[in-house]
């Protein structure tokens, strides 16, 4: 009989087994790794403690505890001590110069991006981590500011190369003077392994978050969807949503998930009657001082009558109406900006400006008219009201009607801010105890970009539900939504709690209350995973708020044009978006499934975006306006059933891009790698032309860099060892390479030279690397995929190689299971003898020049688009 498990002895044995000298040493003002100093002039009040000395117990799962302690010699904690306690403490950790680094910093309250340099003084404010190159030992070291007690930390630039850590509580009432583990350091010879090990160690030590591998992700990550935001902004209403989903369905790419973005809620302003919805809001920004006054849908959706859109004579709807409203609202916005500019320049007579603004607002009100009322119920063409098809009404009736008509629509999500609405919950309007709290920004945010959202939130304050009621708040809202057919939420404006934490025990304590309530509601109401986190890119959220949340945005919003007016921004902003997503995924991907956000399929750079979404490894969704679709483009991303040929991992920048600046160094092409089931993939994107300006504190265009770029790619750029299922593919003797855009195919080996490439601005290439199988002494074979899809290899679902007999001869067969219709491409160096498609012999094309083997596949709906292709080769 086996002895019972003894977790205490097991843990002690792990610690004994892996007890060895730590790779780090702090001595004589130097922090060294494997005897190589990388921080100098370390103050005497800074301490270093090994991982195993600090983290001796944990309630984390035992396998994770084992894993963390198996690498304990590679990591440790930094602390510091001050004479006087404070709620905001700054301390140097030492200095470095002439050493390349990659970092992630917050350029807005909610968004972060990459930054490179070679000195501690090159860091930006609110740096979330910094990765140092240590070529002396062919390794990398990461410094991660973390949570300790009621304090969170970030790195800031110091003078003369110093790295400064800022520890802050977010409340003048919460003070400390000493920290033993306010930052974590880790070393590895592989930067991707380093991220895994470091965040595993932090997960075990802090036990306030969970790794992605511990959580389930929502099913929408494998599907195509539509978000209503850019189509309607705040004018979203049932008839518009219905017509939008209908357009996709008619175009052959039916959404499997729908996100009803901002504009559906019951919100109003403090000057309004307490229970009356705000009217005629259009653009984002106009709603940012509004607050929830009910926890259910707004009047536009509440008045929907069941069956209104299912009958033979649905209400009339003008698909151009949303664009007309948006255009008029933009006119108003421009007029208001002109007035504000006049005020700043000293103009005192503003009557002309006010008259123009009043005129435009009146025109906007007239455009809204009574159409919202008419869109809620079925009408005859002459306007006569028909009898309702159902007694039901509101969101429940609407979601039911959507699913009745659009059979493949699996998920319907709605948007809400972490605090309810942008301005929180209006006091006295719900059963919740909410209070308007003035917003106070931390000093670290002084280094971030001006942001309309921040200005508006500070202007109006936040109606904060008392943290003791956070669980009730989310459950009240989410349980109702679940009952009316909503399967998930997009939670936005997440990083506002730090603004209002003064009287609630600080930002860490407040965040824990809110994230605990949100996590419990997610587990109860949305299958444990139905949540997209957004505007959340700060360590507070990732280290405190992700025990349950498993999906989140890794980039800023998709901007179809520059809000600051640079006409070239329509191009360069798209490359900036890809850089955000690729580099943020290095750390966020350890904790959540990276979401690269939506884009518009008819945008001038839509193809550029589509190429990155095809291999990002996350969901694919768009925010197309009504009538604004490129279905030819979308069919390269999406199957007819609304699923996608998704990669097996999340895309990350290649090793030779880590310490480079692919935005405005004038020479680097962004390369990202990922895996398919039977090969690796590298996407190369010319993102040059824009980036962060530390002096102006904004992202701007660098037109001198927006030009063609040359670079190279190699099969070894794919980090095959990062996924167990892919590791064997990295040992192949030979690979076939397929260039999706150039439609070229050739062979390569791990020992081959790099493959040169040249890319025009805002263009890309996707390289598929597929191991070649030796079928017989003379026959080689490799399945590449569907050439009509951007991620060709994602279509390959299965491959089997078998020996077969027939016609008195011996054959070897390559059986390929493929999802999707179109042109299946494979490589072989010899002519196959036969080809069977779903059991029927068919013709095929083969080129002896380059080995291209092509067969056309149908989309067979009843088989979910799956085809089985058998190629037979004679064994001589």
C-alpha cells in the first residue's frame, strides 16, 4: 500500500533538492549575476534575498511550487529601507549603462508599450519591467517591480544611469518605510523561458493571480466576431445591431460572437433627472462623465419588443443613419475645439462659436428624431403598427431573436466599465452605496500621454460603489445579464481604481476588493471565463486581478486615424498597434490569452492588420461600419462557419527583435513567431514610421522611417522549445518554406543561410515552415495548408503516414485532414501516383520545378468544412 501524500515533506524535499548558491549576489554596491555585475552603485539600503529564503510556503498547486523552486537559484527579491515612513517612496536600485534593455512602460493610465535603450536613465516613467541583455554569460536578466503588502511599485528613470523604484500605496493614510520583496529579479539563457519562470515564481510567491495555463479561456478565442463600437459609437441600438449581423451573414462570414459595446447602458449626467437616460449621445468622450442609474439595459434596448425584427415587415432602417450621426457629431466636436482654442488665445466674444455649436446640436437632435422609437416594433411600410409577436421585451427578447435568426451566434457580450460606467454609479439611483470620489493621479502618471478619457474622468470624478459591496455590484449586474441571454462582458476602463483609493486603504486593498467581486461574479454568471479585460495594462491588474480572468487586450485601441490630426496617422498608427500587442504578449501572455483587438476590414491598412490577426493566436474580430466590409479579405481569415484557423500559441517577437526598435530605428522589421499543429510560422511586418517621443510625451509619426525595409528570416527564429507539442518539429532535418504573399516555395535547413526579404511600408509576409517527412528512400512530403488563407498551416488538422498495398504494388500514403475550402498546397519531390478526396479519386497538379502539389477542396457544410485527402506514393 502506497504511503499517503505528505505535502510538507514534499515541499521540504524540493527545497533541499534545489538548494544551491544563488546566481545573484549583492556585494560592495554591485548586483551581479554569475559574477557579472549588471547594477552598479547600489545604495547600502537596498537588500537582496533569494527566492527560496522568502518563499518557503505557498498555497499554490504543488506542481507549480515544485517548478518555481526548481529554478529558485535563478531568482530573488530586492528590497529597500528608508528612515521615515511614507505613502510614496523612491529609491535607486543601482545604475547601468552601455547595456541593451527592453522594457514595458505605461504610456497612458491603461495602456503600455515597449521601449528600448542602454542605460537606466533611458527608462520611461511607470516601467512595468525591464529585460537586460547580459552577453557576457549569454543570458538575460529581468527586473520586475511587484506588490508588497499594501504597496505596488514601478520603475522610473534616474540620473546618471540609475534605475529608480517607486513604491506607492495610493493613500496618504497608508505608509511604510521598509520592503523586503518589492521587486523580483530572474536570469535565464532564453528570454522566453525567462518570462515563464519569472512569472511562475511570482505566481507561487504572491498567490494573488493565476497563470494562463491554470485557467480556461472563453470559446470565442477560436472564432470570428463583430464589435459594434466603430459602427455606431454611442448610437448603438437593436435595429442597427441586427442589420450589422445580417450583413456579415449575407457576406458569407457569419459572426460567432457579438460585442455590444458602449452605448447600451442606462446612464445619465448629474444634472439630469435621476432615472432618465441621457439622450442623443454619439461620440466617445461625451459619455465619460455620465454614470449608471440602473444596472440593466438603457431605454433603447429596454423598449425592444420580441419578434420585432423577425417578421416579414421589420421596421425600416437606414444603414447610412449611424454614419450621418457620427459625421454631425464630429462637426460639433470640431466647433467646440475651435471655441476652446479661441478661449486659450484670449478671445472674449464667443457668441459666433456658441451660435454655431447650438445650430449643429439642433441639427443633430433633429436627425435623431423619433427613429429610436420606431426601430423597436414591427411596422407596415405605410407606418401602421403591427401586433407584437411576443409579450417579451428588452434585452432578453432581443438576444433571443438574434439567436433565432442567426443560428451560429454563440456568444453575445456587452461592454461595461470596471466601475459600471465611465463615471461609475450615480449615488441614490440603485440599491448600492455609491459615492462620488474626486480623482487623484499618481506622480508616475506625470510621464504619460495626455488622454481625453483621463481629463473627463478627473473632471467628473467616479461614482464608486463601496468596496464592501463590490461583489453585490457585479453579481447584481451580471446575474441579470446572464438571465437575459448575455454570455460575457467586455470590462473596460479597468485602471481607474488607483485614482480613487485615498480613503479606501490604498490602491492594492481597493483593487483586491473589486477584483475579488468581479472574479466571483465571472465564475458564477459567465461560465468562469466569459470576460474580455481592457484598459488594464498595469501590474496592479495582472498581479491582483487575474485569478479568474483569462482573456485580455494586449494593445491600445485600434485607431483608424490619428486623433491629433496627422493625416499619415491612418498608416503609422497601425504599425504602432502591432508593436504594442507583440511585446506586451511577452508578459501578459503568461497570465491571460492575448487579444489583439478588432480592426475594420475596409480600412486602408486592413490587410496589414489581418496578417497579424491571422497568426496572433487569439480571437479575430472586426468593428466594421454598416456597409463597410471587405469580404474577400475576411474570407482569408475566417471559415464560412465563423471559426478561424488559429495558431496553437500566442505570437511573440523573435529573439533578434527583442532589443530593437521596429517603429523608428529605420532598419528593423518586426518579426513574430507562432506554431501551427504541423509547422511553425513567422510573420514579418514593416511597422516603421512612428513611435513614442519622450520629450513630447506622445506617440507621433516619424515620416523619415516610413519607407521600404530589408531584413531576413530563418527557421531558427521560431522558438520550437517553447511548446512541448512543437519541440520535435524543431529537430527536423529539412523544412519547406512557403511565403503566403509572394506565393513562393523552397527548401531550407537549420544550417542554411537566412532568407532575405524586402517589405514596403505597412506591408507584410507570412512564412510557413513545415518539417519534411521522408516517406520512402526517394519520396519526401510536407503538408503546407490552404493558400487562400493568411495562416495557411492553420488549416491542417491532422496528418498520418501509412503503408498500403494495392494493384500488386506497395504504396506509402500521406493522409491529410484539412479544414476549409480552397487550394490545398503540399510539397513533394516526386509525382504522387494517386490522390483521393473524401474517398473519391481526384485530379491534382504537381510541379517538378518546385515540388508544389495542389488540389482544390470544397467547403462541405455537413462535415464542418473538413476534408480528408490521401496522396499515394509508389515504393520502389
